[in-house]
């Protein structure tokens, strides 16, 4: 068996593993809804900027208007999602990924 055939069989074995399927399921269960929520939030900002100009131009204090606050909240939400994902991955994904890796490494020794 060549090294390339060995590598592909290892990858196929990992992909067929129930733990790997669970890892993918956990990732998707978090990533897809969060992506949809963020895109909806972003599109709300774009739509409001295009069709609710009077509202978005409303001054909140000084020269700060609703549009500027919404725009800054886009950055805040991006960093918040990144922080939340790192916590989620640390608790739910990394332990399972470590189990899978150690199981595969143990078989290849």
C-alpha cells in the first residue's frame, strides 16, 4: 500500500467514524444558525440604511446617529460571535476532536 493510499484510507475511516459525524453535527448546529442570525442582522442594517433613511439619520446625541450606532454594533456583534464560538469550540468541539485524534494516532502507532 502506498503512502497516498494509506492517507486516503485513514481519512475515509475518520469520516465514517460516528464521533467525527457527531463533531460535524455539533459544529453545524452552532455555525449555521449563528451565520443566519448574523446575516439577518447585517441585512437589517443594509435595508434600514437604504429604506429608513430618516430613522437611521436620527441623532441620538451630538453628531452620533442611529446609523453610526448600528454600524458600530456590526463590529461588536462580529467580535461577540468570535468570542462565543471560541467558548463553544473549547467546551463542545475540542474535547471530541481530541478524542478522535488520539484514537487515530493510537491506531497508527
